């Protein structure tokens, strides 16, 4: 056997041994034998580094630490699931599926809902090329180097029927025995212990140094699918997909079953619930998915969740404690959230000292008072919340909570609109708690479009007290910017130029950039066209605002409340005094598109989607985000997705960019 053949054999044999050990939990050789073969592999690679490929087992542990994670856009979004807690919700889900499919019985794939971190693994030609976190569903963080340290995840798929592109969705988690051992070792070294396996898994996967991740005992289960090429590879059911994953060498949980009725679903739920504490990993419920992929496609999606799947959560662990006080927190968007300060209590393995009370109405509904004994749980096993009051233990001298009328951070008045449960600080441009969010929105490409002013720069500007309001951006100097971390002279010059360029903008963009609640891009354009100047809008009264197209009582209340806050008016005046040149765009109505509804999808050869949207709206058209029977045209570019498919199904006119521009003429 030649050395090259020996090297190929070692790669294959070690992969087989790892699969047996980490995936099948069935070691077939002693650890010493594995170590001997692995050392031999490393020796060969040391002599012939040109033979090393990304699929080599020696590449599981990365090299130097990363400075930051790159962003990855998911080809197929990683959607969340709707939750059910009661049996009635489950019955309603089954009824909706049967009615939507117009059949009397639906087969469901039942599986566990793991308490870990959702991950997407992209294989090309059977080789793992990228791994990304869920993030916001549309994009996540590139954690490929860290994922490669997890022995349960194959760097190269096995078998013969391997698709060209396969994005495997699944969960990174930690077995309880491994978690406990890791914490014991940390305690022996005098280091901080992790609170629970989920935090340990998430924290381990987000290490910038993959060598640290490699020391953490992470595992993985596959349960879903993202991008796929060719599509013909896809089996007909979810259960068949998971069986195909097993043949490819991917770890799949064996606790799964095809369920053919509500009775079988409930039986599966109760069975898993009974053995939950005996399972070797943490779960917080079970998941039901319509088994047939064709039926899944027919049911489709609603908002950010599929209609064909449901997470059936187990009751969260609860504990009793005493409310020591009730404060309010100001969120990034100004939301005022009452928070109970609690006598410390253990809930689900975590010491809880604070719990959300959500809003003023919830406090009144539950009649929570300072001094009460309350039941606390970690809602969704993440956010602690006060569930109920134990009235039998209520002391005589409890105190009721009174919502403050002034923001505890900036002293702006607190408002609560008629149709909203959440109260908010009105000092959006001034409030320190909202400062970062306000600046990020102000610089957004659809607002003032300040290129280079991203979240990390905003964090530094605010944390170093260089910027307190958007008006301070126009007073920034070169030295202050150049001294920021990862900025440099060239970047500082570019950012100053971008800030200066943003002074010349439209009134509509400026209004949108202020971040007035309920005022989106379309409303901002309507306000700009109606008032023609910022000062006119600032002085507008409620009755006058109601005369503006599509502005109702809620939006009008929000605008007047924002403009009545002296802090906001002061910042606006400072912005205008900084040299803002606000133009008013006049609509050039096109008879061919006026009043028509367009949907844009794919990539266009000449225009960006934003530019195309602007042209259509200026011509009097409406641009929607989804296809419906009310859609008049779908403008499709390259890589058009599900919107194009739906348009063809509904018989809606599909045109390209050139045809759209011709209509605009």
C-alpha cells in the first residue's frame, strides 16, 4: 500500500470510528487505537501538507482566533415555530391542517424540541463548507471553524446518493453528563460554572477562538432542511428525509415517530413528558410537522412561521418567592417594562432575582403587589416571569404598583396609546436607553443612509459619550473617529464624508429617520407631500394630521406625542441647524402603474430593489412585500424565489425589469 493509499485509508477509517463513537454511541475500538491512527494521520500530513483538505479530520480544530464573526445570509430563512401549551391549541392546529389540505387525516412527524442552539450546515459536493447560526432568521453568524470542532458533525458526508448542495438544519447541544463533568472541572480550577447546558452550548459555539470550542463537549442532531440542489433529491416525507440523513452519516435523534391522529400526538407528548427527566439531554417540548413535503408546501407559511409545524411546549418549571419591589426598565425602542425585584430563587437550575411583569395591565390582572408571594417561571425556559400571586400568603401591608409618568432615564413623559398595552418613553431622540437604537435607525440606508455607521461604531460612539443624539453626529471630528477601535484614518475620512453627504436628503427620509412610532417609509412620504416642510409638521395639530392620507388616530397620536416632547424638538432644531437640505419629491404619476400593486423578487440587472421600489412609488404604484390575489404585477429578476412560484400559481402577470421600466415611461 502506498503512502497516499494509507493516508486515504486513515481518513476513511477515522471517520468511521468517529461516527460509531459520537453518533451511534457504540465505540468499536479502544481509545488508544483511535489515538494511534490519528497520530499516524498527523505525521503523514506533517510530511505532505499539500494533501490536507477542508474535509481532513485534522482540520476540526481551527487555527488563530477570529476578531469577529462574519454575517451569513440564509438562502432559505431559518423560521421560528408557533408554540402550543394547551391541548385545545393542538386540536385547533390539527383542524387547520386538515381544513387547509381538505382531507380527513394528516400524518405528522413527531420529534423532540431540543434546548440548544439552532444551526445551518451547508454541504457542497458532500463537503462541509459553511455553518451559520439562526441569527434573526434571515441572516446569522458564520461559525464554521467552531462547528468543525464538533465530532458528531461529519466534515464529509458518506454514501452514494449525496446532493450537490445540502443545507442541514439542526441543533447544537450538550449532553447532561458532559455538561456536569465540564462544570465539575471548571469548579476544580476555580473558574465560573455555566448555568445550564443551553447557555454552555451557545457560549461555546460563539467563541472567537475555535480551540476553546474544541475543548467543550458539544453534540448535534439534524432535524430539518434548508437549500437543496438538485430538488429532485428530496424524499416525499420528513421521516424519509431524516432516514436519508442517517445514511449520509448525520446524527439524528431516535426519539421520533409518525403520528396519524390527535390521539397519537397527545400520547407521544405524554410519553416524552414522562421520560423527560430521564433523557440524556434537555428538551422543552415536542415538535409536530406535517410529514408530507407536498402537503407542507400546500399549507405554506404565515408571518415568520410555517403553518405545517407546531412546537408543543412542556410546562415550565416554577418556584415561589417574594416580590421585594417593582421597578421599570426602558428598552431600546422606549418600551417601559415593569420588573419585579425578587428574593433570589432557583428556577430550572438558574438563580432568578428579577422577573418581567410585561405591562401595567398584566400587573392589574394578576394583582401583583410589593410584598406578595408569587410563582415565578422561566417562560420558554429563557425569560423569568411572574405567573401568579399566592393570595393565601399576602401580608397585610402590601403596596400596589403605580406606573411612573416620567421616564426614569431621561425624564421625558411616558405615553401609552389607546390601542396598546405597552407604555413608552416619548424621548426617542434624547433618551439614553434608546440612544443606540435611534442612531442605528437614523443612519439606515432607507433613512439618512450614512454608509459606514454600523452597530459596532454606534456602540463605541455612545459608550464613549461622543454622541448623545443624532445631531451630535454632525459635530464629530476626525480625531474622535480615527481613535475608535478598528476605525483608522481612511475609514474615519469615509465616515465623515458619508455624514456630510447625508445633510442633503429628502424630507420624507428625514421624517422616517426620526423613528416616530408607527411612521414608516410610506407614511413619511405622505407626511412630506402634505406638509412640505419639517416645521409645518412639527406644528401640526391632531385634527390636521388626520387629513393626511392613511394617517389614522393611532398614528396621529404618536406624531403629536413625539412632537410635543421638548427634548425631541430640540434635537430636530439642532439637526436642521446643522445644514440639512431637505427636498420634497414630487410624484410623477404614470397612468400605466398608478394604483397598481407590484411585488419585487430576485436580483435585477440595473436597479437595486430599493431603487425600483422608489421609482414605482413615485409613479403612484404600491409596492407590497408578498403576493396575493390583489397583486397586479410581479417583477422578477434572477434567483426569484417562492414569490414567483406563487404568482404563477395565481395567474398574476410576471414581468422583468425592462418591462417594468417600459410601463413607467
